[in-house]
């Protein structure tokens, strides 16, 4: 006796078990806000405590089960590529010195995940960079992690986003509440509530709106789980300001109903570090530094002493302490 199976049902069953397996990290930016430090070094290689920023992002992807990582690079990014490769000379020297602790740290970078690299060619915006990943990810959903947005590894944002993607078979965008006066610095989402706390349905996205015109104070931060249909929307994009192609515009088209599935947002209220900003980079070093197992206590004591001295100096100068 033959069992008859509805082909549409079979497709739905296959779709239900598919999950996200690959991550894309755009890292082709010029890092002009950090000049002259980034004149000859990629901004993604600036250290956060004792690791370059890009390593934290690759570790986050791997921790979420994404062991196939594509980094989109640009000019003068050779140091970034070398960081995830083996360094035989250094490893040999550390072996001879029996410095197993440092040798382990050197090995970690090249063993986190299977890391691939692809040149963007021209710095034409985030939408263009993501579009370059099409051949690598194929017809699978994939995650995008921006290299200058660090999410504390105690906060499982990406894991939650993948869960929402799998349950809804939808594109998912990370959102965070920001003060209204800062909305113009981000993409901003118009949303509708869902039955799940912390998850909303996105109906529209606006890139860097005037605060008076912003549909909410929910800003897009640098984590996305995208269905492959995003590539067709990227192909339709027209260049915007500076000749760049904005990923927000492609996502807005999907949110408006032009894709097969809706767009959801996961509202994040955890620890995020904006290392693309100079002050944010310094803050990330301090916040993660005071928690470091080797020198966190020493740094904390110094910071408390420094803060007391700073308050005293401001009081003497007539400036109110912050």
C-alpha cells in the first residue's frame, strides 16, 4: 500500500526543520571615526581588553551554533584575515617556552569556527555587503552580525532570534529601546505587539528618522536573521545617500508585505557595547575589563580611586560631577 503525501505538506515539513547554519559579518568599513589609529589597522582589530573586537563577534556566532562564518572585508584588512589563521613562528616560540596559557589563546582564534573571507570590492553600504554573501549562503536563512556591535556573551540575543526565526519561518531583526533624542542615529521600527513577550511584528522601518517623525523609539541594532528572499530585495535597491545601498530599505520592503513571510523584532534589554564609537569603545574596555578574571579586581580598585579624584577635581573647578 502506497502512502500518499501532499507535496505542499512535505514542503512545510522540510521548512519546519530547517534552521540557521551560517553567519555573515560585514567588516569592510574604513573606520574613519578612529583615525589615525585605523590608518593602517582595521577598526575590527582594535582590542577590547585582550581580544580584537571581531573575535568577540565570531565567538558569539559560534556559541549560537553558527560554525560557518563569512567575513566581508575591504582594502587593508590583511591583519584581520591573519588573526584567524595559524601563526607557526609564534606558536613554535611559545611551545619552546612552555607558555601553554598564551599558546592556548593563540590557538583559540583559529579554532573558533570555520571562517571564510570575501572582498566587498567597493564600500557601497551594508545592503551591498550583505548582498555579496549570496553565493556563500545560497538558499538558506543566515545571520548577520555587525562587527562593531558587541553583545555580552551572558545575553543570548542571537539564540533567541534564531528560535523566533525557526518558529515563525520569518526574518528577525534585533531592536533596542533608545532615548527619543537618539533615534536619528539608528534605523527605527514601527511595530505591532504579539502574544510573546519581547517579540513584536515589524510593519515598517525608517533609516535615521527625525525624532519628530520616528514611529517609535525602537532602534535596529546590529543583529539580523535573514531569509534568502532578502537578496531579491537587495537587488532592487536604488543607491541612497553617499551612493550606498541600505539594508534597512530591503527589510522595509519585506515588512511591507513584499516577501513570503513577515518580519519580526526581538526587543533586547541586555548588555550591548557600541565599539564603532570612540566613547563606546572605551566604555566596553572598562566594563569588560573590571570583570576580567586576571586583573578585574585591580582595575576596579583603580577606577574607584580615579573616580573619587575626578569628582574632587570637578568640584574644585566648579563643574558638577556627572
